[in-house]
């Protein structure tokens, strides 16, 4: 059965947070999202202009209508607004004995607008926290819950312990408000876990809290253990931030659909590499391979590291002109090809594919006759730190060429050096176009 997730939260007219973000996240993770609207807000990327809260009894009526008919595998709360709504939500959770409850204790909007009345804070502590399978506060929310300032990751651990003592079964404190790379602290009453990430420098982070809590709920609805659900949700929200949307004139929203789009792109990347290999095999280009053998790589759009670049494990090998492979393409299979491609992408985001060939003056002659743009570098100019490191050496040479070029070449070659085989690298937007250039050298 499809995982059923109920979000009890406010509506964001700007579409970046609240139930809008929740529904996008739940759908992207394969769940069926349902809503109980606690408040309707007038807001955009610049802030909240107005709030209209629902009557508490009507919030409960929405919940009961969904639970009694469709059923709920997991529930998450977001903006609850006031003490009366919190009590009504808790009453329904207890009535239907819902075991998988994720609490995002929304209190203040990023722009500073209060989203939970002060009298609701104590009710949230006393009544909602003991029903929470997981609570997901950020640092300011954690400080409100424990009543004191949090300093550093040690303070986060202390806060997680105190919040756990209030009744929550699991606590995930998000550390994005601290300087440096973010560290989130998870505590299950027995052990601490730290989720470390890299700071993504973007102003467009509207909806991060809603997105990660909805993702946790969606994974719990699938029956995943809490720690695994948190790990998957962390990866999901990181992707949503990485591919956030620069909409409006203020703080744009994160992109919950990036996860699904990225998975489709990963599948497409692998398929295009497989198709390109079949063409290489049919055209019998094995005699173009160098002694170190050849490989073909293809990067995802906006790749950040070698893990975003797919290539063939063990490279290609040849018997005469016949082309064979060790295994099907995988992401992270070749740091050498990844560095070449990522360096090229730093100059032109569209140049996402590359293949290496043996060096030969005959191949350069054919390349010129085919009107392919050619550039080269001299390994004798290579700095000492790169010598002996093939992956660094490859990226250094490509970067040196592109730094001085006024165009993106089809081919970058070098004539080798001490302990280095001379090499040709063919660049292109995708494997099909790279292979087409290779075939023109046969």
C-alpha cells in the first residue's frame, strides 16, 4: 500500500513552506499526502503579511475525516498557531493512537513573524512532545524549548538530552544556525549521532524545516527505522537546498522536487553511457586506446564532486580493434575522468562528458581535418604537487588549457612526461557527442 502521510500545518501562499512544501516532499518520496490546515497565511519570499488561524475544532475535524477513512501511516505537525489547536491535535493523535508523529515545532518565521502564540509553547512542551516519535527543532526553537542559549555542538547535545527528557522519543537538533559547516545532532535516549554536511552558500532556504520533517514522516510511513529515516531525510533536504529556486525578491524556496528529478537524471546518465559504449563497440575503436586503457565519463548537471560523475569501473580494454568493458557504468567509478569533466564544467556547465585516447600525430591530423578544436598543455610545466597523482595531473592540464583559451576545445592533448603516457582527451556535452568525435578520428 502507498505510504499515507498527514501533515497538520499552515498554508504558505508563496508555496515554499508549510503544507505546500510538505505535499511536494511526500509525493517526491513516493507517499500520498493529506492535509489538516491550521492556518492560512499571506506570505511570499520577503515575509509573512497576514495570518488567519482555523478554529481548533475544525482542525480536529479535518484530521478525523482523513484518519477515519483513508488512514494514516505517519503524521507530521508544522505551524499550529495557538494552545487550543495544539490541544485539539493532541486529542486526535491520542484518540487514534497514532504511533509515528513527527513534530516540527514551528514558532517564528525566518522573517521574524511569530507563528506560535507564547501560551502555546508550554502546551507544546507538556502535551505534544510526549506524543512525538521524532521532534525536529532548529537552534532558536531548541532554545525556546529548553529556556536557555545553546553554544556549539556540546550545547546541542545538552539541549537534545533536555528535550528528550520532555518526552520526545527521538530528537534531531538542526545546527544550520551555527557558523561553519552545519552539524545536526540526533539523540535517541541511548546514543548521540552527528550528521555533518557542507555549507551550501545560497540565500534560498525557505522551507527547509518543513521539508526535512515531512521527509522523515514519509520515510517512517514506509516502515523505516527512525535513524534510517533521518539519514534519508538529510540527504533529501540537502538536495533540495543545493537546487533551491531563486524565485521572488527575497529568500526563495528550497526545491523538494530536485530529489525525484536527480534520480531520473542518474538513470538517464547511466543509460546514455551504455548506449555510447555500444556505439564504440560497433565502430571497433579499440586501436585508439592508450596503454593505460580508456574510459568514458558523464556528469550530472551541476555536479559538485566525483560522486556525481559516472564512468566504467575498471575502464575499457581492447583486443585489437574490439572494445570490451569490465562492468557497467557507475557513479564515482573514476576519479581521473571525474576531475577532467568537473574542471571542464567549471568553465562551461554544459561540457559534462569526456573520454581519453592514445596520443598520436595521426589522430591530431584527422582531428584537424574534421575541424575539431584542439588545445594542448606541457607536462614539464606541471607543479611538483601534482606529479605522480594522475587525477590531480589531469585536472591541472585541463585547467591550464582552459585558463588561456578563449574557446572550449573538442580535444586537449599532451605529449607525456617522465612516467606519464601521452594522452588525448575528447570533451563534449554528452557521451553521444563525445563518441561522435572519437569516431571521426578512426
